[in-house]
């Protein structure tokens, strides 16, 4: 029984993998659905790979052919074009680095089964789904390794993994929009937390090197996610590390080597700018940017349009559970809340705080593993069986609500943008075909 207990989180991940494969084969890869595996912003994150390894063309002239063949009528190009005619990929290269092994396998399989080796045919598109599933499961596994430092029960860890995958928009960005950056950021941030806990607990210098390397990957995927470093004081307090900087100083040679590795990784992005436009640096987002003096904080967190807590309600339960648990340890509570508030503030300061057509508050997808920590600890520390039963029941209800909403958004029962309380109320828990596109008539 004990052996079965220890393996239960892994069995759960295998179950997720099996269900994902069934979903891909029965829905995502049939008819023309496979064309939408690499889509929207994902085209920009991905395009580095065919540019480098198939077309050897960082002027992106080949995208005219691929856009016409695979994305007729799509108004969002893979790369932006300057008035001078130069093309620049505004997206960062980190996701492409993580996709690279899957891309090479897709090249081999396309050659073996005589599919076009153009970077966008069926096998290439399917490989991105496989990559997203792999990194989601790997991220969940690393999250379980992190939680093992604080939680003894595999049953609680398994429940937390269920809540993270099925109770947040990670499910959507793994299954439905696998080329978006969020599942890859979730993986990298989960690895960062796990390696942080391992290094400061066991003082393993190899883990420090890996920790710095994964931080470089985080910056290369979405630089704004470098804010995850603000969670370190919270992790130190949970681990009861009294002198974290002394531990780092004791590993200064490894830290210096890691810093050089980090610099080399960032140089990759600068080198790609040089290849594309002949400059080592540019603000690739042109007229897009942050307005820190006018954040849309309340809208980002609470609105029915894209509110984080509306479309990832499990986060609300976790935050609420932190308050009674740490009411006598205000410093620990602040160490948890302050990074979260800063991340939300930065995300809400983006010029398009709603982040286009998306499910929920997509920039918070990658932080769900951090946000879930208080809930995980509450499930372990609550001794009152009635309170624990109420908490577990509530989390299951919110998990099911999220699954329904993921179904709704992809069946066009929910709107991709401009939701309101009126439209949310009208569509609440509606799943029948009769409600497809119903809300468009209410706008």
C-alpha cells in the first residue's frame, strides 16, 4: 500500500498523458483542427525554428508561402514588417528553444512518412501539441517535487496537481492553444521553484547551476516572468532558511559560472536581433508597452471580461486560505502576497490589459503553481474534518467549473473577449449546442 501511495502522483500524471493523447487523436488532430496548433502569438514564438533549420532565412520571406498555404485569411502574421520592408519577430526565443527537440523529431518523421518538411504540415503542428503536453506534465512533476519539501501526503499532492491542471487555464493552454508561451513558462517556473528548494535545502552546487540556467530560460520565454525571483524570500521562509545569502556566497564559484551561462543564454536573443535587422538590441514590440501609471488592476483581477479570479477561481480559494493560516505570521503572509501583487500590477499595466482574444487572464497561467501553495499547506494543516471536507468539496466544484468554462470558450459559448456580468450570467454552466454563439447576439 505504501508503494502504491508513493507512486500515486506519477500514476495521475500518466493518466493526464493518456487522456491528452485520446483528446488529441479524437479532436485536436482531426479534420482541419490540427492547423490551429501553431496559431496566434504562437506563430511568432515558433517561427524561429523553420527560419533557422529549414529555410535558413531570418528575413522571413518564406512566411509569405506558409501563411498563404496554412493560414489563408488569418489577419495575424507570424512576424511584423517595418515600413522599410524589414521583418522582425517581436517574440522571444525561449519557447522555440524548448520546442527544438520536438521540431527535430517532426523533421525526421515528416521525412520518414513523406509529409512536407516545411515546418507547418500535420506532423509539425502535432509535435507542438505533444510538446505542450510534455512540458505541462513535466511542470506538474516538478511542482510535486517542490511540494514534497513541505507536504508528506501524496494524496494531498495529487489533489493539488489535479487542481492546477484541471482547475486553472493551464488546461486550455495545454490542449487548445499549445503554441502560446504559457505552458512553457509554467514548466520553467515550476522547475525554478523545485531547484530553489533543493539547492537551499541540500546546498547542492549542481542544483544552483541548473537554477540559474532555468532562470535564463524563464527570461528567454517571457522576460516579465523574471519577477518569479521575488518569490525566493517566501520559499526561504517556508524552508526555514536563516542565511540564504551565506549559502550563495559559499557557492560563489558555481554562482559565477552560472552567471556566465545566464549571460550566454541572453546573448542568443541579442544575436537573433542582429541576424534579423542588423542591430544588437531593439524594442521589438514597437508601439506596445507598459503604462505603469495607469494599471487596470481591478479589471485584471476581478472583471468578468478577463478577471483572473473569475476564470481561475481556485486561486481565490488559495489566497483566502493563506490569511487564517498565516494570521500569526504576518511576515510570511506578506512574503507570499507581495510578489503576487507586483506580478498582477505589472500584468495590469500592459497597454492591452485584456491580452486580446484569450481564456481568462492568460499571463497568470504560469504562476498557478506558486499561487496554489497556501491551499496545499491548508489541506495538510487543517485538523477539523468538517472544515477540510468543505474545503475539498469547494475545490472540486471550482475544478468542474473551470472544465466547463474551458469547454464553453472553445465551443464559442463564452466570448473570447468583451465578456460582462450580463453575458457571464446568461452563459453560466450552459453547454448545449443551442447556446453556441448566443452571446454574440447580446453584444
